[in-house]
């Protein structure tokens, strides 16, 4: 990330306010390691294993899933990320222009709560990685006390990175990308040399419905990043290429998701109980030699730290848009405490980590998708965001609309959310319309949510788009508008 006035120091102090044009000097290529870092998680291995064990897919079907999932989910991440360069503000701050100052509290609250679960899952996975490392190196077996100590260390480290701000997150992502790439190649070479490929290649295939459901499961992790995409693009100039924003998101995610999902699928052939294990990490110590397993787990641990740091970084902005009158780094501490408490409960009580994780993913995708449908549809008509109106939470704001609500946006979001849940199946909840139809059987509840909420928003009467105040640099602004029009035409 290019240095700016606000990111030059160790601690980023900028909150949800719009980034001035003269500070927006980042490059789109710098987004690539961000989306690589967002996927450095051993959970992708266990999800790849689930494709074989739970969905009964063969290696070729797993390949289709591993290619399609990041294209679908991170394609949406990139498209919504375009709003960041248009508005120069975090996603949930830009969302005020769509839902209204008060209306934005509804999807904002749900997304914030959903982030608690995502950060809890990652914190627990990180703690398990640390437990596996100390077991391999020192023979220390997991117990309740050691579990909580490792979880505490992980959460504190996450808070430290995310509290510093975007410069720290971006730098860590850059170096983690190189390290993870090197050790992933080592793991891949080891698997190629030590796998019974005849058994892998002749594994029976699953149904088309299972393939599509598998795409949804893997894509759900990417869907969770969609509302936060503008958080990482807001330092881009208005003239930044929209194609490049989408391309770096898909490419950065795909370069990690594809090999890890396939490695998990291959591992599952020799370790069929992998997908149902209470601990989703320790299997690496059994499958891989120590000289590969320990450094690989250590790098994966760093990756999970970065994933949670990025999530908490964005969660701090969400908390601020909900009315928490504290600096962003203190808002981050709220999520850190919550993930520590919930993580402790999951580690001490849950009997099946992956079962809980997959159930959570299916509901997480729907929760985020309702916002995606409305916000994405609004981007078709809005190319500028009024920075002053975003931060003005009084009746004088141009984004106050009717009593602080945009009726079209709120109604579309609510109807899309409820509709999507009705078609969703999970271990925790099954909607009344989840059976005997293609949407439910193919796990497309989250897709139905996006389509329903987006189409409703397009057809309902909406407040007129308010033009922002004139920019301080009219010449540069005009050039930006020309560039934006060219991007949209493409």
C-alpha cells in the first residue's frame, strides 16, 4: 500500500470518513497480496476434504469446484470493491448512501454479528494450529487450560495487527504470501510423490447437485468479504482500473483456493475421517513429515492471523457506522473480546468442528448476500458518494431520506434475506422451502438472496441520487469521471 498521510505511521487513525483525493495514491496491484492473505487458511484443506467425504465428489469434480468458487465469490468482491475507489470510504459507510443513516443499522448490525462467528472460527483454527505445533515439537497434548492459552495468544496477536491499521495488514500480507507459496509447493510435491494416485483418480463421482452445493460451500468464505471490499480499495484513486480491481481479487484468491482445495481432496482419500474431525488441523502432523508440517502450520497460522486481522479491521469500521463513538482501533477490541469468548465455548463444547463450520457458512452466505444484492444494484445507478452526507447522521444529511430510512433498500434487503433463508439447509436451520426444488437442493439459497433483493431494489421507487459537493480539484475530477465512464462501458 502506498504511503499516505494517514498510513505513514504505525497506527492508522482514519475512520469511516472519506479519504481525500490527494491521499489516494495506492495501486491496484497492491490488492493482490490482500486477497491472497485473505485465503491462507488450513480450513480450505478440510473443506476440500469435505467435497470428497461429505459430498462424494471425485478429483475432477473437486477441480471444477475449486475453479468456480473463487471466480464467483471474489468476482463479486472485486465488483463491490469498485465502490471503494468511487467513494473513498469503507463499505458500511458507503452503505449509508443506499439504506439511509438509520436504515443502514439493520444490515450493518447483522453483518457485524456474522463477523463474530467468522472471527471465532478463524481464532479457534489458529489456536488448533498452535496446539498442533507444540504437540509435534514438545509433545504437549491439548487440554482445557492449554486450549485457552493458545486462543488468548492468537486473539491478542490478531488485535495488535488489525489495530495498527491497513499499512500493517498490507505489509504482513505481502510477506506471508511469499512464505506460504514456497511451503505450499513443498506440500504439493510431497503429496504428488506419496499419494496413491490410482485410488484418487478412480474415486467415484457425485451428483451435479453436490458439485453446485460444493461451489456454494467454498464460495461462502469469499462472500463474507464482499461488504468489506471497499475498505481495502478506498485508498485507490478514482482513475484506478475497475477491471484490475476485479482481476486482482479473483487472481489473488484463486491462486490459493485452487491448490488448497485440491490438496484437501487428495488428502481425504487416505484420511477419510478428516472432514468430520473435531480438530481440523492436527491431521497435518500425521500426513506430512515434521520438517514440512511444522513450518507449513506456522505459515498457515500467520495466514489465519492475517485473515482475522483483516476481518477485525473492517469490523471496526462497521462498529463505527453503528454509532460506537470510539476510534477504529478501540472498536476492533470489541470483536477481539467476542471472538475470545465464543472461541472458548467452541473449543470446549463443540463435538464436530467442521459440522459447525459448514452449518455456519451456509447461514453466513445468506446474511451477507441480502446486503450484496441491494448495494450491488444501487451501484448501477450511483457512481459518486457524498462524503459529507455519509458522516452527517442528522436530519440534514442528504442520506437521511424518510426518517433516516430508504424504504426501497430496507424492504428489498429484508425480503431477500427472509426468502434466502427459506431455501437454505444446514445442521442448525432448515427453511420450509429447502426441499423438492432446485434452489434448495443445489444449495443456492444465498444466490436466491442476491437475485431477489437486487431485483426488488431495481423495481421499487427509490430516492433520487444526490450529487456530492464539488470536488476541490475540478480538472482531476473531470478526468476521473471520464475514466469511470470508460470502465463502465467496458
